[in-house]
C-alpha cells in the first residue's frame, strides 16, 4: 500500500466523519430552534 493511497483513505475517512457530525449538529440545532420558538 503506497503512502499516497493511505493519505487519500485518511482524508476520505475524516471527510465522512465531519459530514456526519455536521448533519447531527444541523439536526440538533433544528430541534433546539423549534423548541425555543
């Protein structure tokens, strides 16, 4: 396995985690936004 491949795999993993985290934050802020209204 080449170094470049490992790099790409790591970047993809981080991107997926950040994407899922962002969706959770969006969902939470919607819930709290609805509750405060």
